[in-house]
């Protein structure tokens, strides 16, 4: 009798502890949707797929993330991504700060013209106090920032002429994304900004209706073979396009603490790999990405320090007006981080 009494509590406890994981798993969805605005073959899309793969492997399939590329969760409306993420239509995102900046003004920090001189400056901002503040801001709005990925510095290509100084921009018709600060910047430089989707833009390039565009080299321009449309590229680092790997707050809270940690680690690893892919061939001494452009007939112009100063002066009014919208304190902290990285 005594022997049975001592064993019974053990089996009850064992049953209880074995039941906890199964109950937790029962609360998980069969599929978690992840939004990406580009195709899965681009480095941006590859980063999302890598994250989903790592999470699936390390949770033994408990968390199954399916990537929905090419803005498919938002019917092609890229600027709606934050809204559908906040509402839970998209559980995860690998999102551009550009696309969310119309909803979250502070993210226009990364759209300030000629503000970030190089990748070290960007890393100093995203990995420091400013990055933490942006993470806290996103958390208040319903999403958790897991890691920073990257789409890259946006460089200029065109079919008309080399662009080395602000004067060379005069009158050029340049396709830009619809975010207001991009339009303001191009107008300040004397260009004519044209907002259109990428499919329409390629037709416009072929027809000679639009002269040029601005996009990251490795992430967009090389994969789409921009040399089919344009002979000239200007490496001017005028705007940087970091990516945010995020999860809806309520979705994150639904996971066990163990799975939350797996998600965080997977996000950091996938983002690190993704950034390395996007930067490959763009940082001295490895400038092979530009060699590839030359091999395909493009003339590469690197903006020197003197010309960069001219570009900064030409767009200073845009920087000042948008600093008020972003928040002077946040911009000042970012500037301090950039200065410290020099």
C-alpha cells in the first residue's frame, strides 16, 4: 500500500509536465504568414526564407512560417504593409523602413538625403541607442523588432548622361518610390521625380519616357540587369534602405519563452547573413559588383567628397524640414552616433 502511494504522485506529476508542451503546441497556428514586398529570388526575399527555415528547423516544425513574396498579402500596395502587420494579417515581416515611413514618420530618418555616409555609420545607428528607440516605438505600435536586415544604399542609374554633381541632375526624369521625402529630394536636385510601380517603370525606360531610377545595386539593379535600360550609374549613397525583421506583438506573446528565444536567435542569424549578401562587392577592397556593371557596358561614376558636399548643400532644406517631422532629438542622436563611427 505504501509503495503504490509513493508511485502515484510521481505518475501524476509526470503526466502534468508531459501535457504542458502539447497544450502549448495546440495553441500554435498551422501556418504563420510572413510578408515581403519583393520576389523570393532577391537577397531581401532570400533573407525571409532563411529566417523561416531556421525557425522551422529549430522548433522541430512547431512554428511553420510561410513567406508571401511580391506584396501578395497586401494586393501589391506596399505602403499598407505596416497596417496589415499590426492587424495580424501578416504575422511576420521583413520590411523596408521606406515602405513603413509613411505610417511611422520617425523611420524617415533613413530617408534623409546624404545623411549616412557609409555602412559603418548605418550600423552605429541601428545597433545603438537610436536602434533601441525605434524598436521601442514599434513595440508601442504593436510589432516587435527582432533584427535589422538591409536592402542597401540606393544609387542612381540613367540613360542620358553621367551624373557627378548636382548640376548634372537638372531636368532628368527619375522614377522614385511614392514616399514624399524622395520626391522632395529629387525636386531639390533639379530633377523631375516620377512615381510609378516597377513594372511600369521598366516599360517607361524602354520607351525613353523616364530617364532613370534609384535602387540598391546588389539587391535590385544587378538582379534585374539594369544595364538593359541604362548606361550610367552614380554611386552617391544618397539614401540607405535598412530592413526590419519583425513579428506582431500578440503573435510573439503566444509562443513559449523557449520558442521566443529561438525566434530571436534565428532572426539575428538570418539578418546577419542577408546583410553580408547585400554588401558583397560594394565595400573596398572588394568592389566586384561595380566591375560586373562595367563588364555589361555601364559607366560607373563615384561621387567624391567635394561633390558630396555639394549634394548635401543642395538638399539641406529637405533635411531641415524633414528633421522637424522625424524629431530633432532622434536625428541629433543619430548624427552623434554617425560622428562617433568616423
